C-alpha cells in the first residue's frame, strides 16, 4: 500500500516560500518558511497526530493476528489435602502440562475483510494527517501575518502619538502667544489621549499575536521577514473547487472511511458462516509416585497423550445477534456516506469562501492604497493651508486621523489577503509539507512506520519507549510590544 498523493495540479504550490529568505533584508530575520519548518518539526498537535497515525497502523497486524496460528502451554501442580475416602487410586500430588496449537483455516472471510478495512483506515488516517498539516500551516501563516500586521499598527500608532505630541507642543506655544484659543489646545490634548489609548490597545494585540505565534511555532518571533508571493492561486472559484474536489485530504479521508465501512459489513456477515480450524495438542501428567495402585518404578505414574484434528463449527442460531451486527454496520456505512457528502459540501463552501475573501482583500488593498495616497496628500495640503490661516487645528487633527486609519486599513488588508490566499491553497489540498519546500531535513513519511509494522508477528516486539517530540514553551520569555521602527513594515 502506498500513501495516496493527488497528481492534479501539484505544481501550484511546490515552490511556495522558497524565496522568503532572499526577500528579507535582515540577515537574522525569521522567514515564513523557517516558521513553518519549526512548526512542522515540533508543533504538538502535528506530532500528536503522527503518533495517532502510528497507532492506526497497528490495526493491520492486529487484524492479521486473527488468521495466524496460536500456540499456548499450560502447567499445574496440585497437592491433595484431603483424599477421597472411597478412592483407591487418587494420587497425593500431580504435575500436569499441556500444549496446544490452533491453526485457523477458514473464518467466513472475517479475517480477510478485517485486514482490508484496517488497511483502508490507514489510508484514511494518512489523509487526515495531511489535513492536520494544512490546518497547522494555515494557523502558522495567520499567526505570522498577525505579528507583522500588529507590529506595523503599533509602529503607526507610535508615530501618530509622537506627531500629536509635537502638535500639542506647537499648539501650546501658539496659545501662549495668543495665536490660538484654549479650545484648540483641548482638541489637541483630546486627540493625543485617544491616540495613546489606541497605542496601548495595539500593543496588547501585538503581545497576544506574539504569544500565539510561540504556541504554534515554539519560539518567539524575531524581526519577521516579509512573506513571499503565493504561487498557483486559481483564476476562478470554479477552478479552485475542481482542484479541491480532487486533492483535498478531508474528502479523500471521508472516501476511505466509507470504503472501510463496506468491509465492516462483510466482517459482520461472516458471523453466520462456518469456521474451520486445525489443531494439535499434547498432555503430560506425572503423579510423582503417589498413585497408590501404580506399578513400582513409576511406569503407571506418568500419563502422556497427543492428538491432532480439524474442527468445523457451523452456526445454526445465535439469537439474532449476527443480524443485529450486520444492520449496525450497514447503518454505520450509511453514516459514512452521509459524512462524505457533508465533507464535500464543507470543502466546496470553504473553497468558495476563501476565494471570495481573497478577492475582496485584493480589492481592499487597491482601495486602501489609493486612500493612503490621497490622505497623505490631503494632510500635506491641510497643514499648508493651516500655515496661512485657512485651516484650523481640528482640520489638521482630522486629516492626521484619516491618514492613520487608511494606513492601518492597508496593513490589515494585506494580512487578510495573504491569509485568505493561503487558506484557499489549503482548501485545494496544496498547502502541505511536501508542497511548501520546507528546509531542515527529510519530511515525515507515514508509510515508513506502516511498512515497518504491517508484517510484524512476534509477541515481544514492543518497540521503543515513547518520548515527546514537541518542544515546550514553559521557559519562553513573556512577550512585549517593542517594535523596531527600521524593520516594522509600513504601507
């Protein structure tokens, strides 16, 4: 069995993030590719999902064991405390040993179909693991962009506070010489207080984003580099849906779960069919010279026996249990069919919504950029007109606030567009580990463990003691809202 990897349009995201290092101007800056690689190696949700898949792999040898020979040996030693009063041959003590070997020959197809169901569930689990990877990567991308957005917003608000502090000082100076009124001073003070409040809110949001980044990636964000462009985004929502229906791992997992449920029905039906097995057994009993009527020398003190044969079991009536189990499995099959349609609906909805959000964010970026340019020009004009007395201080304050709002909206739109674009790739099934070109070693291959355990038969092959693969963040330093004005991205 090989892990299914869709072949439809895999080139759409193969080169994703490979340029992230070159796009950064800071030698030590963290890249999006590096953040994803860290999460891929140490995120506990992802490493836990891998462990769960390894547990699913073990269902195959478990099911195979039902069709393999079974051998057991039993032994006993007994001491007679009170011998029967009318027995003349009862021994005082006995040592007994028995060995038995059973070989299943036919089980109505229960073993064969049970193994097939287990194998298909392994494939479903591997598809679910792909979905988990895409989900974690989408969260990391969102967290990465949140830090960039919130850092820029803090930088913008900090610059706004400094500008308003200068404005307030200039307003006070002009008030002292009688050029302005106390109302002008109060307006400047009010705007500065509001700007300081907005700055505190922005700083709290930045701290939250940084802590969320640590929870996902395992390390603190450090001068995050601008993200690379997302390749392979579809031209239309219809194209995106077609790719998603072919490649989305959730749909593949739902299909495999349905197939496994079909085998479960066959396993249940096998309960009404005959079973055939071969057996051999041997026994050894030693009365330890305590059999009173035994021959001197112990000839009759030891009893040996051995036998071999076949056993056929034909069920005639089982109280309706097997029929109930078949109906139960059929109902579960019906449930998986409905869940497959539910998953398909959900993927279509997510894909179309992500596409619409991405397109809307692109349009918002274009509009916001125009608003930034216009508000910057307007602010310059208002300041110039104020210098000749045709504009008031309130006009300047309003123009500065409009310019700030436009810049914040532009930064937010850029974040939303990138996150929506990556979410669209994830919905299409093109945002997984082997799509992203991650560095830092070989990618995790679930088939390695499956191939290792699928044929195991030894009862004492326990494997290694598990140890955590995820990294802890208990020793991470609490984050702050400090930003580097030189590295904070500005519109």
